[in-house]
C-alpha cells in the first residue's frame, strides 16, 4: 500500500561508484534553513515498497522536498555477511533537479557484477509518465507502467502479454490518498481505504458508494482500511464487506513525528519489518529491513 501519491517502489561499476558515493555522502548536508517535514522524503503509506522496483505505484517520493533539499541521489547499501566491508546489495534512486525520480538501479553483487534491475522514468509526454524496466532481476524485460494524473485520481496501467493491462486507481483529496483500487484485467482484486482514526468506518463505506464500487466487488475483493492520525498512517486492518475490522495487517510507529518502525502481518505473523535511524538534522541515515542493515548515502 500507499506521494502518490505523493504519485505509489522500491530498490537503489563497482569500486569507483562505491568510493565516489561514500565520499560525497559524508560531505552531504541539507541546505541552510531546509527543514524536513514530518513525512520525510517518501510517503510512509508506501514504505513497504521502499526497496522494490517502482513498478507497482511508480514514484512514491516527496518531490517538492527533494527539490528544496537538492538531493540528486539516494543509495541504500547492504554489506555482505561473509565480508562486512564488501557490498552485497546497492539500490540507487536518482532524481531530477525538480525532485522527480528519473531512474532506479538495483545491484546484487553476489549474483552479478552488473545492474540486476533497472527502471527508467520517461516524462517526455507532459500528460503521462512512462515507467520502463529494460532489465528485471537479471533478465531483459519489456515491463512497464503508464501513469496518468487526473484532478482527483492517478491511473496506473501495467502492461501484460497480448496487449492486456492490469490497472490501479489512486483516489485523492488534495495530496491525501482516500482509496486505491487494483484490477487484474477487469476484475477488482484489491480495495484499500484511508481515513482519519477519529472517523467511523462509515466514512469509507460512503466513499465506496461514491466511487460506484459494486456489492459484488466489496464481497470478493481483498479489502483494508488504513487509519491515519494527523495525516500519518498508524494501523491497517482487513475488513469485510460491511466494513467491520478484522485482522491487523500493518502498523506504523513514530518517534517525534518521524517514522521509526513499520511492520506488516499475515495471519498474525510479522512478515516485514522496517526500522529507521536519523541524524540530528532529521536526515534518514540507515535502515533495517528484516534484520538486514542498509546504510543510506546522499548526493
């Protein structure tokens, strides 16, 4: 789940890049009078996809904040267990000076000395964004998504074989996500709602009616509600067609309004866990995902 989206992933040759990346990052400081917002560089709704190729929700980053802070690249680096000084993985997110994401590169040096997954954002058409993955987990690929922004909705079309598409629709009120509907061909597979924790679930139930979601889809699609407090997601629950809460699916924890931990659950078991560490200027400096430590470098 979910700038969009903050328009919602996922994941960022060798000795020269390592040396340059580390040196520049040590020198990187936020411009004077630049204050990171409570949300930081990415939308916490989509934190689950921070290390993934951005082919589900596209650009999950806060482009206005990236523009002000003048960050052109973020690198997530995981050192191997065999040699603690040797890189095992490197994930690179590159950004234009306007804050928009331009490329995503994932290196898995234990499997290949070259880029393992590569994703490119094409903004040449002002009415839509084309996201292509010429290489996907070591193989040549024609995977792509087409992103179209409307006034209150973001449409993502995901290419399939024989000219077919899966689709995702992200409904917004201002910059806030209200609902996400995912379709496989013409079948509604998942529906995610977002609302303030102080409001009853009938708020999302009424919004589903506004969107014209059929009773059939409300019965058979996977459904959840994420509750937010002051715009920040806190807990996500599975719901039934009557919008009654069931299992806890995810939770976000904050310290001084900064995202500290994220956990995702399946049948009550934690299957994904992120924890974040910040410097005094609120800049994210390292992250742990399922006990794997990633150092975060900036350029």
